[in-house]
RNA sequence: GCGGGUGUAGCUCAGUUGGUUAGAGCGCCGGUUUGUGGUACCGGAGGUCGGGGGUUCAAGUCCCCUUACUCGCCCCA
C-alpha cells in the first residue's frame, strides 16, 4: 500500500461549506470597498526578504523566526510574504502619484508558527490600504468599512469589540519609549524574561505582554496618551469624534501596540470574545513612516488586515437551497447516446447548470440526482434511444413528460 | 522552542481487568423478478490497529522511543 501524501504542516484545504464561507467573506469585502472607490490589486506572494526586515522589523517574531525564506539559486534572499501591507507599500512607493491611492487585496500569507485553532502556517487575509494622505477622516473611513463588513457578515455587536489607541508620531514614540524604559528599568528583575530582553530593543512591545507579573508592573507605567504632542492628541480626538458621531462603539486601550514596527498614530483592533486565544480578527493602523523605510519617498498611509479563517469561525451561513433551482442531471444508459446530442448542445449554449451521468442502472441515476439535489432529470435510456425520445422529469413535483428528441426545445420546458 | 491529548475501514468512532478468525454507523458496490428518487431489508468489497522496540504463553489493549495530527503557552490575523 502506498503511503498517502499528507498536507504540509499548518496548511489546509478549503472546500465545500467552508469554501462558501470563504467566498462569501471576500465578496462582501470587495463589494463594500468598491462603494468607497477602492481598487483591487494582486501582488506577488514571493518578495525580497529585505522588504519585511525593513518594514515589519528585524526584532519582531514574524521576521526573526517565522518567515519562510530561502536563498534563491545563490542570488537573492526571497521569502513567502508574512503579510501584505509591506507589499502594497512597496507598490505605492513606486506608483503613487497624488491624492489617495485606495487599494484592496486578499490572498495567502505565510508564517512558520506552531499551528493551532485559528492559526495556520498558510492562512488568508483581506487587506485594505489608503495611501497618500494623513487625515482623521481617512482613518475613520477604514474603521467604518471594517464595521460595515462585520455587519454584512452577520457578526453581532455582542461578539466583538473595537479597541483603539494612538501611538503618536515617531517623535512622540521616541520620547515615550524613553520614559517607559526609565520606569520599567526600576522593575527590571521582576519583569518576565522576554520583557527584559525587549527593554533595550523595543520597550513599547512590553505593553503587549500577557504575563501577569508584567501586567502588574504596567498598571502604574507611564501612558502613551500622556506623552502625545498636542498635534497628535488633536488628531486622535478627531478620529474618536468621527467614530462617536457615527455611533461606532469603541474602547480606548492605552496598552494596544501593534506587533509590527511601522505603526504610528491611530492603531486599532477588532477582537472577538468567542475565542480567548486567537481573539484578534482584524487589526491595523496608520503607518506614516512605512514607505520611507523602503524608498526615498515619504508617503503616509493607513490600513488593516483581517484573517479570513478567523472570520470564518465567527459566521454561519444559512442553507441557501436556492443555490440553483434548475440544476439538470443529463442521464443516459449508454455513453454512445451522448454523441452529437442536440439537447446536450442546447444545455451548453444556454449555460444550464448541469451534470452528465452514465449508468446502465436507471435507479442509480435517479438516486444520484436525488442525493445531489438536482431539480430535473433528462433521461435517455435504451428504449428512448430506440424511439428517438427523451424523458424530462421534474424531481420536485414528480411530473414526467416524454419528447421527440428532434423537436425538443429545452428553453421552452425549463425557463 | 516548551507542555497536554489523540492516531483502529474512504469518513466518524467502539473495542470492557491483555485472551480465538478486530467491530459499528455513514459512504461505496451489488441485490430485494421487467426501466424511476432521501425509506426498509439482504449481501459484498475495504484494516501491515501510525512506525519501531520491549514485557508476556498471549498486545489494538501494558512500558519505552519515534512520527503525524490536534489543543494550549509564546506571538500574531
């Protein structure tokens, strides 16, 4: 016996009912975004490794240990993208002209983590980015779209919540990091091991720690909101005002720092309370310095990404039996009856949803039609073939009629 | 990288304190007198019990190793 080829760890096939959910999410996403004049784009899955080292950050887990990268024929370090924003920034760096570049995309992302529920090595995201202008309205618009998507997907208010924070400008962050480091250094020995190592490299990330010891210490830590410049504060207030004006509920979380290095100002995250572990389902923020990290241009932007698999876990599709109300099974008792068949040709040209099936056993043809939810069966058995006839049976109301093949017009019978 | 759980038929799983030829449901194939449907009944195919080693008269069952999957930690969407 041959050994089955198994899936690569952390990857999965999507089909059947799951695939319907997958497509449902993408369709809703694209349809909402088109109403806000976003344009879709597809970028390569393969990118230069350097793109992510420079944007996501060398110190992050994503780059330091989760990237699928390899030396391509001894020429260049290539990787499978772990996220899409950097790719879209790369695109914008060379294609942005003026105004707002509004982009949406979706596709597979790759991170070599230990797989578990809601977490895969190849997973899928939908992404949206508004690049070119720094304005509270642009930030708000993206959060609004996220909200509309949740509504359209039927994810109820009580199943998710929106957290927001402002990380301030680059200057604010430098000043705040200094203050935070000063405070945390006093407690250095009490901090978790990881947090201790972050103290020098990226103290802001410590705010994200879930270690109870760290949380205790962080209670009295300086807050970024207290270290924002007037300008940054005003900016954030305007975003919040727009959210309030539009009745979008949110919680301000001063400890929300995104795990990637390129964020500044507005940061947000939609969390679910259905799953305590993988609770982040949609996250993003403003990244005014991102494009300057990978090019000589300085263009502000904002965007978010959502995990399709995580969204799939939160939605349930009703059985949409209306899938096709006129699916036809074209059934014959002998393969040769299919040759030069004028009714099959009608099916092709009229684009009927159909399937062709051959079996000597008529009972099996009917039971196949039944099990697979066909609404009509077109049957040519031995007898019909001899007499140049065809049977049409409506499987819902069980009406059956016989026709001369030469005169049969499908469009008159099934509309 | 570190823990816990599980690997028995195509799928979902039983398999009792170790004890003859390893079971069920679903699915598949065939049949229940002639060519008509989710039902019922009958029959059939299909398994190196994840792999390796050990204990024993005897291992799917106990022990060790290994591997895969899975759920958590970390981190993230």
